[in-house]
């Protein structure tokens, strides 16, 4: 119980201060409302339409296509970093983290549950080290997994193209 | 006072306590239309450090502000905007006319420029200068703090005084 007491006091003070300030604000503040005060704030000019407008569905398609390739880039960067030799000036923890992401993401694209992320945490950085430690089968395996991932997304791009998502009509 | 208080006890009035809180946590609404705005930014920046007076939290929504700093000339077309922003600020609220243009129209003695914003909204402190130096704006804020401490009330009665309501303004603050 003893180590929890400071935490409890902290939570009590935080919640208590919030409540006290809310109540004080209710008591002490003057409340004067007017028509102008209730207007929506549009930098002082008249609001000329409703805030909830229809947005063209083409923006949605473009946004989805963008998001897919954005996430693809996000996955490719750790792979690229882990593929090279580990630079000496990078702290080991950062590189281990990136190689963890790599061993986690790329092989999972080929639905292979065997590589474990826990094993990658206590080895040296990079794919080569992961291969040496036995957490990944080989460099080619990782490369193949990444290519399958990229290929699937390229297939999606072709599909988008054929469907005419990139034509603004 | 007849009550025996322990040594070291401070007594005060609620009005004075609330005003003390308010004057040290002014949230400015920057209405910067001209070169005075640059000095306003300099006042908020690290060299002059408006935060020493608790007034560094510039907000761009009138709902959150209680000090409007009109920095620069205001043209007639801009006046409805200024007025609406002022009316949308909640009491207690104060106004500083920063610079010659906001205070009097300055060198722009012409039909299109408002010859002092106090023709339309109530102004608490005028800052002379073209543009005023940041130290002058700091002095204005110190003066305003003194004013708040002197006449501030908890429920903002000073904002509904007849003499204040009689101040010239085009748009009445109707309820």
C-alpha cells in the first residue's frame, strides 16, 4: 500500500484541483450572453454557409490511395535502414528498434508467423545480425517479403488506374 | 478588526483577490493590422518577454481572451470586424489602443481611416508612438494591471456602469 500512496495523493490533487477550479469558475464568473456572442466565430465576418458541407467523393478516393502509399513508405524506411551496415554513431537501441520493426513487418506480409520480435531485441542491429542470430532465415527471405508487399500495393495502383481514380472528371 | 487572527494571516476582499488573479493572467487578443503588430510580436518574444506579466498567451479566438490589443490603423471597412470581435469577447475584457493610428488615426487623417477606435469601442489604455516600442506596451500592460486592481469587481459590475454604457459605440452590447 505504501508505494501507491503518493500516486493516490497525486490523482486526488489533480482531480480535486480541476473540480475546485470548475466550481470557482461557476461562482466567480459573470455570465452575460448576447446575440453576437452566440454567433459562430468566423474572424469577425458573417458566416456564409453551414460548417458541415458535402465533400466530393473523389477526394476520398485520392485520400485512400495516398494513405496506402504513405503507409508503404513508412514500412520501407526501416527496411532500408536495416538492410545496410549499422552506422557506428547511431545508438544501438534505435537501430535495434528499427530492425525489430523490420523483422516484424516484412515477413508478416507473406503470412509467416515464425520470426519473433522478442528474439530480435537482444541482438546487434541490422538484417545481417538478425540472420546471424537466427531470427530471420536469410536476407533473400526479407527482400522477397518486402517485394511481395510492394507488389501487392502496385497491384492496387494498377487497379486504381484502371478504375480511373486518377482522372479528375 | 475585532477578531483575533493568528500571526501571519492575510485578509483581503474577494474583489481584490479576483482582480489580482485576473490582472496577472491577461490573455491578449492580437488585433494587429499594421506595423505596430511587429512591435506587438517583439513584445511577446523572448527579449521583452510579455510572460513576465502573465500576458503571453495570445489567443486568436475572442472566446478565450480578455485583453484586446488593437495594433495599427483600422479602416472603416475593418470596423465591423473589430466591433464584432470585441462584442464576442466575454467580460471581463479590456482594450489597449496601441500606437498613434489606433488611438487617433495617426497620420492617416482621411475619410477611410477610423480616427481613433475609441469612437466605436471603449479603450482602457492608449499607447502613443509610431510604432511604440515594446517597453511602452509593457508599461501599458502594467498600467492596465493597476487599473484592474483598482476598479475590478468579482461580477464585473464596472462593465455595466452607466458612464461606461454611455461611451460612444455604434453597436450596443445588447443582452
